[in-house]
């Protein structure tokens, strides 16, 4: 299942994602040691840019915390 694509699509539609979706994306992209599947990298970059710009929020997570976590993608 294209995990990041699904979260990105929801983010584009609703301008928000849940805390759990956020945690799963972070884990998938940084902690599992699993390589992000081909094609998913562009979805990840798009989602990261939306989160950085504040166009998409994460329920219950302050923007400062989102930005701190996104530093791993810099």
C-alpha cells in the first residue's frame, strides 16, 4: 500500500492529518530502516513542504514540534 501517498491525499483534501498518521509517516520514512519505495519519495517531499509551510496541520501537535521533527529531512 502506498502509505505516504494516502496520507498526502488526505492532507491535500482536509489540510490536516491525525497524530497517528504523522507518527506512522515519520517512522516509515526515518526509523524503520526501510527504504522509501520508488515514487513515494516525491509524495514525502510534497507532504514535508506542506507541513513546513503550515498549509497542513497535525492534530494535537504544535507547529514548532512539527518543524523540529521535519529537520531530519533537511
